[in-house]
């Protein structure tokens, strides 16, 4: 048994007594992570919109329509 596993085995029951099992919230860290993800997605969508606006695509005519049938 490694030292880390022994420490976890001994201290895990002590940590379980300090937490209220009926009150589980993400807290400040959860909010910060969610806000960072939201800002990242917003930035990516804004960038994609800008890049899609710059696209100038003219469709080439179909080759079958140009060639005369013999």
C-alpha cells in the first residue's frame, strides 16, 4: 500500500463528517468556471460571425448546363 493511498484511507472518513450532505453547491469556483466558459463561447461565436461575414463565395455554374448536347 502506498503512502498516498494510506493517507486517503485514514483522512477520508474525517472529511466526510465536516460536510453537510444536504447542502451541495458549486460555490464561487463553479461560478467562475461557468462564467469563463460562457465568455469563451461568446468570443468564439463573435469571431465565427465575423469570419463568416468575410466569406465571398460565388457558385460556379454547373458543367452540364454549359456543354451543348450532341
